[in-house]
C-alpha cells in the first residue's frame, strides 16, 4: 500500500489529526501530508502512504487554489474567525467597486509577512504557541505569488472570493491586508482548498467514505500510485538492466535523460516497464551526472524484454 490519497479535510480537525485517522483506517505505519490546512478550513489534503511519504518533497510546492469568504469591518488576532476580536468598524463606508479595486491591487503583491499565529517555528517552537503565551514573534516578510484573485460575490460585509497562489501564502493574511487597504479591517470566515498542485477536490474523499472503502477492501479505488502522483514530471522508462543499476546507485549519465530534462521542472522520474516508480533524478547535471533525489524498490526488477518508446516517457535502455 504505497501511494497517495486525496482527503477532503473536514472542518475543525487539524491536518495532523487527519493523518492519524488515515493511519488508523488503513492500518499503516507511515502517513504524511503535503501542506497544512488551518483547523477550520476544509478541502484538499494530500496524504502520502508508506513509501510515498518520500514524494512529499515534490508535491508540496505546487500552486494552491482556494475558495473562501472574508468579513469586512472586524479584525481578529488570528486573522480568522477562531481568534479574539480586537476591533470593529460599525460603518464600512465602502462600495462593491472599492472591494473589486482592492482585490485587483493584490495581484501585484510579491511578499507577505507571516501571521504570528501560524505553524512556522522560532527556535523549534511553533509561532502560535508563543503567541498564546503572550510572547508573539514576527517573522520577516517572504516572497509569494498571487496568480489569480477574483471576487465571486459581494454581500457586504461578506465577500466571497477565489485565489490561486504559491505554496506558503497565508490566505487569512491576504484577507486581513485587504481589510487594511480598505481602511476597515477584515478577517477570514470560511476557507476551502479546491486544488493543491495537480490534485483537485473532485478527486478527494471524506474520512467516512475512506473508512467504508477500507471495510470492503476497495482502498485501491482511491489510491493514486506513486508514478501517477508525480503528474507533469518529465519521465523516463527504464529496462530491467538499467533499473538494477539505479537500485545500486550507479551514476546516471545517459544523454536520453537530457532529452526530457526541462528547465520548468527540477526533477525527472524513472519508472520500469510495469509503471513502478524506480527513482527521481535532478534534471540538472552535476559533475557530468544526474544526481538522485530518491530511489525506490520497484515491484518488478528482473526484466529482460526489449523496450519500445512509450509516448508517456522516453525509453532508457
């Protein structure tokens, strides 16, 4: 049981609690996720099972898409509905057009100051713990990208929106900053992650549904194999001899690797002829070889048949 499962995270459960439930349901020892959702948030949570936990490093940096609702006129210490109210503005004095203009201006935002209530760590301690102790720590701004930021509906004081952003972007901070730009303050009251990397909510399954599948032995229906989990990554198909070389850590220098290396992707996946993931290589040569990012033991390694070109990847013999 090695692969990924997309969970539709329920509200008011931490991402770590979801991982614990997936472990229990699947009866496996290793499960990890690829990007924390706040407890009140819902939506796509990628869970990596067993050997697939090593794929998290390749899955957690993709674009994220969210749909949410912000409420103007109220500031909270956590920038969302779970925090303490620190100020209110009874009269907003703004129009729907003001809101739309403010949203468009945030497409130019290139950095963001992380909130004091977050899972980022300071000397090994999560910031939210320090903030709750009354000793908040402010981390320096860091670079983010806002690819899309669209108003879906305005029913003041609430604004429903959709945002596509880089990993590491705090949507509640975006909402709070929009409130400041409008001069009335704001906080996030609802958030659903609809996409994470190349995985969408349409592929997600609830914990209850996962438990029912486990009871009937049908987990494979929602388990995405490791090879297919690395969607969009340039691929190479290797025959049995090359698979064995990879498993023994032999240097990879073949020119056919260069044929699929892309500047837009820092990695290349190597699979055997049965579609099992064998390794992930760096697409940048160092000292004449392609460094290993990680190596796996495929289900079938003793293949001797000839290999033909497959449109999904370049054959490496």
